[in-house]
């Protein structure tokens, strides 16, 4: 089974991926030998391998529900009266949102090998796979787009689409990045100018890759891990690129963060799974199995997958947001975006 954000995606508001070999059901289970994960999509192939290994060694079966970054947090919040999820995995700033909503509790797992910038000070969440925002373009596009300013032109009419800020992690990252490099007001003006070329809203970034590969879109947003995994698995006809603004190319980190859910039905199993995914052996294989970056400081990544990951961000300036500050202004930023673009 491919990752849900690749060409073989089966995308819904909450796409359920049950790990067949693990006996997963895609929802909460009353069994004491089970654990349920709600995750932002994009790590499906890695999950399948690691969950099978986890079940083999512990006897604990894993069920996985995959959806957009904001959707999984919203689902967990709505179910707080009758919790179904044990482990929540999503991108920033949605993991911080889950923390502030009280949807996460301190897990007490050992995160000493993870640097401070990749975990919460209060122990409620920790990165499990590191990643970066990216854009993708169809490989047949001529001339190859290279600057943000190009996307407002008539050549891109109905050939651009990006996932919705406030709903999808990658889409939110797009808005934040443009605000950072252009300024808030200029970013809104830019996205308003792009709007005639924009196909429309999308709650999942995963839907955009296949459309870009087919040539329905010329440009879409993505992230390094997701794009590289799809390129390798599905031989898609798109490539990663970073548009420049005033001669500078910039990105931001988008780690997959995981946290133990508040009142998790299978809290002990959730902790075991988190420890497994954060273990040194598993982290060593993150580049080769997930096309992402390991989060442990005592792991030295290597191999062709890691070379591809490193090459993708080579020469690109990395901006490190203060995610708590981002979250504090996110509602206002999203409302301003919706008003400016009408979507």
C-alpha cells in the first residue's frame, strides 16, 4: 500500500488505513492488546513496516487513521467525551493546538536524545520524523517556474493549487512562509493576485501530487519527505523546487510530532509505541524507509535517500518559527486569508 499522499491515495476527510498485518480496524478498540493512532498523512509506508515490527515484538495491534493535519486534531478534540485515540501525530502548529486544547498529556518517555527545538518543554509532544516545506512542479513545465512572482501570470491560470491554510499543515506552512518573506500584508496581496490561477481549496496536500504529476496542475505545495517518498514509490512526474523571493529561497521545518492523547484508552500501549518509533534502531532507518530525517542527535543518517533529502534543501535558507507565537495569531491570520482570497 502506498502512502496516502502519493499517486495511489484514497483520500477522504479522514482516510482510514488499517494495517492488515496488524489486524488494525482504523478506529478505537476496546482490546487491551491494541493501540490507535491518529496521524497526519504522509508516513503510511513507514508506519506499515514499523507497526508490523512493533506488533511482532509486543503482540499489540495498531490501528491507524490518517487525515489532514488539522483534521486529526479536530477529531481527537470532538471525541474527548469518549476518547478513541491513544497517540496523535501531526504537523505544527496543530500539535501545539492539541497541546493547548488539553488533548495531550505528558508521556514520560525518554526523549533525551531529541534536541530541545524538536520537543515540548512540558513533555507533551516530541518530533518523530523531521521534514521541511517544499513546492513541486511538473517535470514537463517549460520554462521551469522558479520565482513566486511568476504564479500570478496568465500562463498559470487554473494550473496552481495549494492545500488550505488552517486545515492542512503544508498549506498553513505556505501562508506562514509567504508572510515571513514578504510581510503579512504583502503576502495577502500576493495570494489575492494568485487566486484567479488557483484551482480551489484542498484540505489535504496529498490530493495535489497526483494532479501535478498528470499535468492537471503545474505547481502545488508539498513537503520534502512526502514528495521524495512519492517520487520513489510511484515514479511521479514532478520534482521539488523552492521559488525565490528577491533572489532568496526559503523554507521552514515541518516535523511530524507525536503525543500521548489525554485519557487514552490504551495509554500504556501508546507509550510503548512512541518509545518504539523513537528508538535508535527505528530512527536510523527513517531516511531509507520514510524519506525523512531522524530526530535523534545520536543517529547519523546516510544512504541514497538521505542524500536526496539533503540535496533537496541544499542552498535553501531555513526559517525556524516560534510555533507558540504562530498559533497565537493563527486564527486571525487564517480569517484574514479567507477574507482576502474568498476561500
